[in-house]
């Protein structure tokens, strides 16, 4: 298989590996609930799991790749590429060192600022372990530059395999040490898993002939320019991180289990996000960056319209399925021995509200990538401020009502929807290529009819099989999910074929 064919099938490889990674993630949750239930210890583990993810978003994803991918891609020669690579490593090493050293020495102050668990024992345990989680963060974010190089060279598999290594290490650590060490077993597994992730990225990167050694004689003017650009373009990421941390902080004030409900729901929310949203953006963002760099405006329009349509045809059916089967999905991963029906119902409601955000969140992220690519810092600053204000204000209001923890995903949905609409209308106003958009709008209308028919079939089949399998066991939930999922998928794909939307073809091929 040549390089072009490998690039063409990269989304399928990524989606498959991401699917396997999500399955491992569900197994991790099942093991956590088996040993800890939905308890104070489970809340601590979920807090320790979510915080490094936010740091990784800041130091490895989003703005970081958006700033340095175009710079590396536009290098006129291999020598220039290596020079720019070493400068990128210098900036990244500085950022990672500052964050990890600050977190290690000021962990108590960070915990006191971010979390408000009502039980003093929880706060003390979290504080004692929080310092060591920065060792895990160090190895988690170190491969960022090597991952960028691998993506530029069209090597996407190591980045998809790495999460499997991490989750596998956490699972094994919990199985072997949870009974003896309790929450500390998670920290051990997370650290070992992060080291494994680093090696998975570093080895193929090193085999390509590149080093992780930064430049020791930087061009300070150029370094300062890139650093300033990184900080400015990180504004949306910082806003997202603050919103997520705000949600966890508010959840920590609520009754025991609220942080766990939030994390378990987000795990399922990330399932279609990882398989569809992230896979598509990971493979085709370099194409978007290249088109922006070469000022190929028509190609940019095609890529943006194509991506929005893909999110629509893939994420809306996922949303309807997750809303319909939220409780059944969670019943498969939460250990029945340690989870009562009320915990299951609470987590399912949070998941249903998060599921509604799948499509607007994808469109919001897609357009953020576009404005990051053209370095429109004014637009990024204004839309990030809007996202932050809407989410925070609504969270404060809704969490004080009967909704409780459910108010957090509702605020998240509203913030994503408002910002996605603002960015979309702004983009359409600035680009008036009628032949392109008229075709896309027609597809949106056709697929909306497909969703209506598909959801009717899903609802009827679900009610029928719930009547037939009335016992509330994992086996029966699994049967209902499998049978209705197959029927639903066949109906949706059949109707797509009828209106000549070939999902597999669209997933495999980028617009020319």
C-alpha cells in the first residue's frame, strides 16, 4: 500500500483504534466502580483522571498543533524543517517544565483553589496524591512535538495506539493493587501508562531520524513571536479548560458521586467525539492549514463544508441513540454490585444532556480550528469570552435549582450551540460561494428527514424489545443495545444510500 492509499485509509484506522481505546476506557470505569463504587474515593480518582487531561489540552492539542503544524509544513527544506523543529522543542520544553515544577511544589494550593469536597478526608487524600500526578502529566505531554511530526509525515497510528497503553496500565494497576493501596493504585497505573505513551510516540519519531533535543542557541526574536502566537491562539483552549474545571469544582460541592457522574457521562460523550470528530479533524486539519497558507479559498470552503456535513450525518444519529439508551449504556460499564439504581439514573440524565452537545461542539471546534489557522486573535478572544461567560453564568444559576449536577451539561450545550451559531453565521457571511453551500444545504435537508424516520424506528424497536426483555440485567441491556443498534444503523445507512450519501466514501476521501 503506497503513501497516498495509507493517507486515504487513515481515518478508518484512527476510528478503529479510537473505538478500541474507548472500550478500554469503559473497562477502566467498570473496574473503578467495582472496587470503589460511586463513592468519595471514586470522586478522587475521577478528579485525578480529569485534571491531567485539561493540562494535556493546553500543552499538546488545539492551539499548540495549530500554531506549529503550519510553521513546520511550510519549511522550504528538510534542514529548515529540523531547525524549526528544534525551536518548537525549545518552546515546548520550557512550557512543560514551568507547569510541572509549579504543580509539583504548589499542589496543595492548586487543590484548595480548584476543589471544594465537603469531607476533609477527601481533600487531604486528594492533596497528598495531586503532587505525584504531575509526574504522570510530564510524560503525558512530552510527546506533543513528536506527535506533530508524525502527523505531518502522515503517521497517525502511534497517536491512536498510545491511549490504549495508558488505559491498559491503569486497568492492570487497579486489578493488582486497588485492594491494598486504594486510590494510590490509580496514580501508579497512570504514571506507568504515561511513560508507555511517551515511548509509543518517541520510538517511531526517533526511527524517522529526529531528536527531542531542543536548540540551545535560539533566535529569541523568532521564539518570542511563536510563543506570543501560541498564547494568543490558546485562548479558546484556556476558556474550555476553565469551563471544565469550573464544572468539576461545582460538582465537588454537590453530594458524593457528582464528580463521578460527570466523568462517566463525559466518557460516553467522548466516544463518538473520538471516533468521528477528532479522527476527521486530526487527518484533515493539515490539509486545511496548507490551504490557508497557500490562500486557496475555494479549497478551504470545500473542506469546511465537507467537515460540517460529516459531523451532521455521523453525530446526529449518535446523539439520538445515546439519548434513547443512556441508562442501558451506563449499566454495561458501571459495576452492578457497587452501583444502586439511583446512581445509574443520575449518571444517565447527565449523559443525555451531554449527548445533545455532540454536533454543536463539533461545529464550534471546527470553526475554532479555522480561525486559529488564519490567526484571527480578535475573533478567538471574543468567542472564547462568550463561551466562558455563557457556560459559567448558566452553571451557577442551574446548579442551584432542582437540576443539580444536570445543570452543568445543560450549560455546556447552550454555550456550544450559541458559539457554534455565531461562528457559522460569521463564516457564511464572509464566504458566499452559492454553488458549494446550496449543495450542502440540500444535503442537510435530506438527512434531517432520514433522522426523523430513523429515530421513529429506533424508538419503536426499543419499546418492543424492552417489553420482551423486561429483566433489568446486563445481558438484557446488551441485547437491547445490540439489536436496536443494528436495526437503527441499517435503516440510517439504507436511507443514506437511497439519497446517495456514501458515508464510507466521505470518511475516506478529503475534498479536492
